[in-house]
C-alpha cells in the first residue's frame, strides 16, 4: 500500500480500501441471493451523486431483479435477434440470451439521457454516466457485492436501448454476492503513468 509519512484520516483509508477492493467477477460466480431493496436504493442514490457538467444528470437507470428479469430476458433476446451474430435466428441461441438475465440477482441499466437541447458535448455526458456507474459499483463494493459492467453488443444495442426507452445504452451493471474467492487484480505502478512537475 502507500508509504505513509503522514497519518491518513480513517475516512480516506476506508474509501481507498473500497476502491482497491472493487472487483470484476463473472456472472457465473455470483450467488443467486437477492440484494435487499434498501441496499439497491443506496447504490442508486450513490450513482446520482456523480459529478455532471451543467447539472444535466444525464442518467436514467432501470433496475431488473426478481421476476422483473423476465423482461430483461426478452430485451436480450430481441437485441441478439436484431444483431449480426450468425446464429441470431437460432431458438437455442435466443434461449441462451434469455437465460443470462436469470444468472445474476441484480441488473442496473446505464442509460444515457441527454437534454433535448444538449448543453454539453456527448462525451461529457457519457463521462458523467461513467462516473455514476463507478459510484454505484463502489457503493455496491462497500455492501459486499461484486459484479461486472457488461458492454458487449447486446448490452449496448440500440434495440435494447429502445426497449428500455433510452436514447442510448452504455451497458448494464450486474451485481450480486460473490459465490467464492475474488479474483486477484493488478495495476501497473504509478511511475509508469504519472509525470510529476514540482
Ligand atoms: C466501460 C467498461 C465496460 C466493460 N465491459 C466489460 C464487458 O463487456 N465484459 C467484461 O468481462 N468486462 C467488462 N468490463 C470490466 C473490465 O474487464 C474490468 O474492469 C477489468 O478486467 C479490470 O478488472 P477489475 O474491475 O476487477 O479491476 C468493463 C469495464 C468498463 C469500465
């Protein structure tokens, strides 16, 4: 960890620890246990505290959980059928898409909603939504959850976006309690990426 030549406040140590312990975990590595509604609401609230230029709050979230995942399953199947995969007409492939929705207890869509008359360039609104996603992921980590930001062709498909009533979809955050050990992760040393000018 960091070499401390000054004492860090407890809050800083807690935040840094949560940041470092956030982990991407495959959907198959999640327990089926539901996430309590109050926890989901706290996660969503954390998302809305993300920075956003011009107070546009360019995000909307749809939460799929419990039996509500049947609707998400249909969104995945529709998006896959409208895509370019060679097996897009296969009933078995569409069933596999539907099955994905049931493999995690909680899905939160990351929907980009720009104002009718955009005040900011789209990249800034996307950046704000990414900050919201990270806030939610960190809050989820603090509650003992793990998961993944999924952004494959189905997850960002315009067909999926339309089914959710969203102009654009930047994927979904999939969350659940870990079924086993968390994968280890590495980051390159700061020295490789930081230039100090002092
Ligand atoms: C915008 C974005 C999209 C991502 N999409 C996917 C994805 O579609 N599939 C996947 O396996 N991981 C996806 N990830 C997760 C990264 O692969 C993951 O963060 C990386 O492997 C580092 O692991 P860590 O999150 O545990 O540090 C995405 C991450 C980001 C930020």
